[in-house]
C-alpha cells in the first residue's frame, strides 16, 4: 500500500521522541547529581550509562544516525566514568551536557552538526578530555534553555482512557434512545397527517351543515351522513388529542432525561480530555538544570537548583506559555540575586547559591509557583532612586512609598537597578513581561524580598487554560470580549475627553475601534450623553476605552484565529457568546502597548525618528530590549521570532528597515539577509545584523551577503546603535 512505510516510520519517530524526552531529562538530572556528589556514585554512573545505551538502541532502530553516533561516543565516555578510568571535572561534565543539548536540538529539527562533539568525546580515553578553549560558532547557544519539542501526540493513562470509554458508552446509549424517540416522532407525524386529512374532509361536512342551518330546507340523506361523520370525527379527535398529549409528555420526560445524561457525559468527557492534556510542571523544568549550570558558570557563580511539587499537573498550553517568564525569572535571580562565591562566604553564606521552584495546589483549581533565591534580595532604596532617575516617580512620590510598594515597582517596564547591560539582564525590562504573562493566563504575580537574604516571586495561575470570564461589549456595530483579568473598572462619562484622572492616575482614553484600527463611517454622537468607558490595566500601563455598550459578563471559550490570522494585532482569538454569535477577544496587553505614545514613561531620548522597524530575534529578552530602545526613539516596531517568521511578515506588511540576530532556528540572519537581497521587491530594504558572532569572517560574510551594518552584541551601545539605524535609513531613503 503506498505510503505505508512512511506512515510507520513517522509513527515510530513520534514514539521515539517521547522516549528520548524521558531519557534525556533523566540523564541531565543524573549528570548533575553525579557532579554534586563527592566522588563517583556507581549506581548513578551505571544508570546514566544504561539510559544512554537504551537511547542509542532506540535511535538505531529508526535509523537516526546522528543521534545514534552521539550516543555511541557518549556511552563510551560514560563507560570510562563507570569503570573508574575517567573522573570528569567541570569541563568534562560540561561536555556531557553539551552532548545532551545537541541531541535535543537534533530532535527539535535544528540543523546541528555532531562532528565537534564527537571529536571531543573521542578524546576521552581514561584521562582528561581535550576541551577547546573557545567553542565553535556552530555550538548551540545555551543562553536559553532548549525548547521542548512538540510531538503532536499526548499520552493518556489507562485510568483516563477508561473514563473516556465509559463516557462514550453513555453517549452511545443516549444516542440509541434518541434514535428510538425519533422513530416514535415519525409515527406521531404519520398519525397527525391522517388526522389532518380527516379534518379536511370534515371541514366540507361542516360547511354543508352551516348552509343547512342558514336555509329553510329540510334535512336530506346527505345532510345526515355529513352530521354522522362530524360526530365520529369529534369522538376520534378527543381520543387523538388525549393520545397526543400522553405521547408529548412522555417525550418531554425522556428528552429531559437524555439531556441530563448528555450534559453529564459531555462534561465528564470534556473534563477527562482536559485532564489528558495536563502535564506535570517538571515537564518544562527538565532542561533547566543544564541551562542554570551553563549560565551560572558563564557568570562565575555557583548555583544549586531544586524543585518541589514538580509532579503537580497543569494544562500543557499554560506550561508552554510559562517557559519564557520562568526563564526570565531565573536569569534575573542569577544575575541580580545570587552573589559570587567569595561575596557569599564573606556574608556567612554557602559559596553555592540556591534557586528553588516550589509548586503548590491552591483552592479553586489554581496553583501557586514560587521562584525563590537566597541571594542579596532587593534594596527598596535602590528601586526608589532608579525610579526617580528614569522619571517614573517624583522625589516626593518615592518618599511616600513603603518598602513593599517600592519593591512592586520592579514590575514596571523601563525600571532596572543594574548599571550594566549583561547577557542576562540590566536592560530596563524589569519584570513587566512576567506580570503580563501571568495576567494573560488569568493569574497574578506577587514579590517579596528581604534585603541581603532572599527574593521570592509567586505566580498564581489556573490549572486549566480553557475558558475565562470576559466582559462583552459592543463598539461600532460589533461585539467584542475583554478578559476580566485586565478590566479594573467600568465608568460612564461624556465622550470626547482624551484622559481621565482616577485617584492618582491620569489615564489615556481612546475609542475601541480606533485602538483596533477599524475604519468606520462617522456616527452621530451626543456630546451630552454619557457613554461607557472600560479601564484596562496591565504591566505595560493603563488605558481607558470608549465603547457603545457594556452588555454582560460571561464565561468564554477562546478559539484560535488560525495560522492565516496569527499576526492580527490586538486580537487574542474568538469566542462564542450565549446567543450563539461570534465575538473577537481583545488582547488588552497588545492594545495598551500599541496605543502608548512613543517613549512614554522613559527618560530622555535622542532626536525623534520615524519609520516601521521589523526586529528579528529568537530571544524574548533581546527582542524586548531592542523594541524598547527603538520605540523610545520614536520608531514603530514589530517583532518576529526567527527568519522564517520575518519573511512571512515581509510578505504581508511593509517595513522601512530590518534589524536581525544571526544565530536563530529555522532561517538564520545570514539566510534572511540573502533572501531579502534576492527578492525583487525587498532588495532595497535596509538590513542591520545585531549578533554575538564576532569573528572577522562572520562580519565579512554578513556584509558580503548585503547587510548594511554589522553590530556585535558584546560591543553594543545604545546611542551608537540608533545612529547606525538612522544613517542606514537615511542612506536608503
């Protein structure tokens, strides 16, 4: 049968990927445990060796030669560890972790060459491995934890499967019952048709008797026959109505029972399916130990990582959305919180810092996720001083803030107490992206800190990401839904005002249609008639939106707009309302950000600039860093997460300049530049590459492909960067 072999291989590949995920996560944890221990634990060494051997065999079975080869050489090196002929140092363990990371990258579909790793693994012959002082540019970037691969499959436990089968059996029984009821209704319709035919015949007899009563003639034989038929019909009619009433009552009762069974069964099945896509939190934390080890090592710090409650299950979509916020929090903890070993010892602490993630179940199908570190904590005074310097607060406002209120300022975009921009933080993003992520998911975030001792960020989140409460509004003859999490208040006021003061906050006002970019014919507005204003708030700021009517609050199930409309701004999806109509779901965060005046809430800026900029960067931190700088300078900024996404956007929208990273998945910056220069309608579009690849060869190659400028991240300077962007834009203009 055509395609059978390909289908079988794809099925085996999906199974292998699930198995590989488990093996690689366990290997990472056991390697870290080996490194932490005093000497080589023979049981751990044996376990790591056996898991690598099993992974090699599975890869060989479906002809994944690259993974098989890496596992083969990793197994040989681990055999030396197991038999005691090789005791790895920090560089040796780093090599093992890089081999695991490479296997994950290959599984995720990235084009990574295993040659360099295999060469280093081969060098292990019972003595210290030869580890190059400087890694090749092709070595995977470990500043981000590797992404979990999407398999397109979900494992279902036997118990869960049994519940689904039971629920489906109930539905089948109900379907059979409803089929029987439909046949009974068909029989009732036949009886009704016969009654209707008899009624038509009797109607003729009734008219004959009415004419007889109006005339003076005597009754003849035909009149007696007509009267007899009328009397018989009346008798049968009474019997028919009694029978019909009985049948309808029975049907109503049976349908009510079936409806109850349907509601119960569908609810059970819906809950079971939602349970089936729940994953333990440890699923997204599997790659974090290696990531933390790498980042801490690069900053000269020592960090232990612990997780409690990793077995608690959360909706897989929610887990994926948590990956970037958790990564950001851990980078912040390493860079801002954990001190260097010498500093910690001088303070009476262990030279190793500790990052602890604790997951606890809460009431109302919610969970709390604590991300804590035992570092230097947050200095409220430094926060207040930074807020004053950046123009976020006046000296009087800062003086009136309590320490707890001051610490909360870290959620404000544009605030950072770090004077240096590093690879990890100090970019002025604060924790705004963390708070925005939590509120997007229907949760909240708090922070506590004891200066000199610790910091703890707690995220409160729902277990399932299936529905939410939304405010249904109408604007411009359309209905929209606004998530309740971002709605702070609804007021009524006369239209036309551009801002309103609520307490100490001066909030901008805008018509919802204008914020969405909807062009509608002008409507007559009574300036004396108050209209509803919905006040929104998120980490990005606050905004008031004029609407025509606030209709109601209801539960909404969000549906995706589909891949073709994934770039639609300010819209998160669509929802079905109570009346069956469809309403667009507003993305409050995007709406607030897109309507912010350029540079709002920031310090001084260079001369104003204009133009549409496409920032292409796979790192969320770097994306937001570049976005903040460019928007502060007056540019309108859109972002793409890699070169393939950028090319898709360039087909749909027009931009004045592209600013791109080089080292990205799928289509990298070099390939993106080459594609732009080879396109007939994009060839004149300016391209600036901003990358950590600093070799002269890389720079020459980038310029050779047609990049207008090549900026190295390690030498990045804000004003110089903006001058390059302006110069390139003017040159092309």
